[in-house]
């Protein structure tokens, strides 16, 4: 539910910023990446298809970076991210 609200908020912020072509989503300390995964799915449903979602995860742990990459790769290889 939180990610749906985050997606809705981002969509409203996007509109308030005059609908930019790129939306940057940054998460600090993303752990396993599940919040970003749910957020990206919510954004795919709420933003128009021409909007690019520029995703950045700030993570110091190499093992967690690998886990995040594996989890998010299916969402990141689309032309929207």
C-alpha cells in the first residue's frame, strides 16, 4: 500500500513539475530492493509510457547490490527505466 501511495504522490509531483520527460527515483540504503521494486511497478501504472524513470540505488554492500540487480533487472530493462 505504501508503494502505491508513493507512486501516486510521484505522479502528482510529476504533473506539478510540468510533466518532465525524466523522473529520477533515488533510494538510499535500499536493502534487498523490494521497496524500489514495488515503487517502479506503481510508477509503471501511474506515469505515461513516454516518461523515463531514472533509477538510482545507493548501496555500500556488494552482496546487496547483486541481490538488488537480480530483483530489479526485469523492471530496469524496459524502455521506461
